[in-house]
């Protein structure tokens, strides 16, 4: 069965954070207070934010927060599969339901900026296969698809 549920909605963030903490513990890495907060900020903002927006939120809570604070935290989160850089819109994405073992594709609405992740193990497998045949070593494979979400399409129809 193909799941089409929206991954960022209806998530118990506390439980999700506990899972992220456990994951880091199992890898013997530290999810520091700042790293944790950056992850939480992304989750609380529909799972997608620009680094600058993260900094703005963080600065309100901690006057000593600097761009480098945010970038370092993001680097850590990306390195450990807790967040992803969405190159095409220069933003950072994280969804508690997505982990490193889950292969997914991003659907990016160009009208409202909403990003949804859909699990696509088959598509990722065939990409791996083609890459293998070409002798290409894939290090990152977040597929970014652009378009308009259901709500935004309905808006256009109404006008
Ligand atoms: Zn939209």
C-alpha cells in the first residue's frame, strides 16, 4: 500500500524529539541544546525554513545566537540525517517521520512554499540502479519536485 499521508501533520513533537535524542545516543553523538532547538524550530514551522528565519527565532530566545550557530547546528542535523537542505529553494527541511532509513521525495509548492515529503523507495531504488550502472557514487539523493499543492490549485480555479 502506498502511503500518501501528510507527514508533518499530527505529530507528537515531544515523542519525535525523544526519538531524535535516542538516535543520537545510539550513534554516540550529542544533540546539544542548540541543535535540539534548531530541529524543533524547523518542525514547528511546517518542517521548512531558511537559515535566516531560524536565526531570527533563535535570536529572540538567545541574544548570543549568531549565523554560525545556526549553520553549525544545521550541518550537524544534516550530517546525521535529521534535516535536509532543499537546494532549489535554499531552505532546510526536517520531518520527524523521516529518518535515514526512509527514502523520500520532496513536493514543493511554488505558490505557498509548503513542502511535503512522500516516501518513494521504488524511485530511489531505480535511481541507485542507474547510478550503479554508470559507476556513479550517490552521496545525497533528495529529489525535489516543484509544482502547486492541492489548496493552491483550488485557489486558482476559484478566481
Ligand atoms: Zn501551495
